[in-house]
C-alpha cells in the first residue's frame, strides 16, 4: 500500500549560487556539487510522463493543463453578464449611429507551487539488482504515482467543495439521495444543474464527475435505467455503462474518479479512503482549454512532471526526485453545479 506524505509542498531543495554550484541539504548535512552532477534525467522524465496515464486519475481530465512561463502572474476574465447582454434592437437606419455595447474585464492571479518527493537509491542496489528489479525506474514509478495521487487529492479538494461553488450547489436530503433507488430521481437533479449552468454560463454541462462509490449507485439506478431499458425495475434493474449513463444525464462524458489513499500514519494498519467522495459535479469543460473562452477551470502549470537525479556522496546514493509546479484554478464557478450529500 502506497503511503502519501502529509504534504509534498516544498521549497526547492536545491539552491542555485552565483558560482554555478548547487547546495543540497540532506539529513542536516550540506554537500557541494558541480552543476554537472545535478541534472534533469530525460529518460526517467519520459518514463514518469508515461506513468501519468493511470485510468483511476481524472484530475487532468477535468482541470486540463495550461502551460505558462511565469510561476505567478495575472490573467483577465470578461464579465459574463456583458457577453450575454444584447440591446433590444441593433437595427440601424441610414446614417444612424451603431448601437454600442461594452465588455468589462476583471483580473485574477495565480501562483504555481512546487510539489516534489524524493527517494534514495544506492549505487550498490543498482549494481546488484536482479531482474525484474530496476531500482531507478521502480523509484520513479513509486514517486510519480504518489505525486499524481497528491494531485488527485488537491483536485478533489477544489472541485468537491461547497466553498468553490458557494452560489451553485445543492445538498441532497433523505428521499432524494441517489442510494435511495425507490425515491430519488437523479434526472431531476441533472435538470437543476443544466438550467443553472445554461443560465449563468451560457453553456450546457458536458461532463459529470463522481467518485467510484457514487458511481456504484448510478450504474443500477432504476430512474436512469428506465430511459434506456424500460423493462428495468428496482428488483431487476440491469446495469448501465458509463457511456449510457452519460447519455441519460445529457452530458458527453461521465468521469469516475477511482483513486484511493491510505489515511493511516506511517507504520499503522492501512486505512483506505476514496479521494473523490460523496458529491456529484456537473460542469462545462472546454476540451481544448481556450486562450479566450469559457471553461470550468484549469491546472496552471509552469513545470510538468520532471525527474531529477543527483549524487549524494555522504550517502553513497542517488537521489531520485519527481516534481511538478502547478496550481488548480476554478476560473468560472458558474460553469459548474455541485450536489453534496449524494449518498445517505
């Protein structure tokens, strides 16, 4: 069971000096390296990027990467009310002035944060490893998965939050919660979300985001199955595929976050919990992350997943480090609608 540290937020462990040398702090010791001994390992970075495609992770499918050069900066947002406002008439008579409109803008800021984890790999372990062990790649695999798991948890914290969607959410109560197959009507909830997003964002939701536990109650929900399989019933409902459920919920894609993490402290018996909890989020997510346009949010990223490898003489080991610099930003909360307390 992989254990995720309480925090992988770091200030870079390597501090550049004016002499072209790098100090590395390890266990209270200071080692001095030539820059040539501390480098980005391209082969292992490619391996890390390939590992990112785990089917359990959905963070970057909802909040897509948006590359930036600066770690902090300002960006602009058009007022949606101006974009949706059209004068009563735009007819123009001969020599008459053109009707005018305004498009106000506001600004917002972002700050990318570095998230990093490292693992020591001794030179002896590399030299003595038998197949199929590959210490450097194995370390990269474990570190990458943990950094991505941390990313998944950060995304869930931002997206499954009534604070984020303070004006665009509803809490389901007894009789309307989706594990009550006798009384709940998820299609009615879908219409509430669709009308909100269409009204305030001028879009229809195209994705529904849920966790694995919520999906377990969606796939055999008779209210949804009845639209595709009219013969279904609470006693013998059959099952929906994710594609069919998306069709019934009138979205292009239903995203199911299946990641889990160990909440126990190191050394204790594992206690596994879902990353994506008791919520359901309808949203409009632009597939391309437009430079100008409407989308729920993005993962603003100044550095993609990168693997560094550097030698620590006092430990006679290589430090394998996986890092990323990014921040999740919901830029248009009105393009989402959140249901909390989806299960009883």
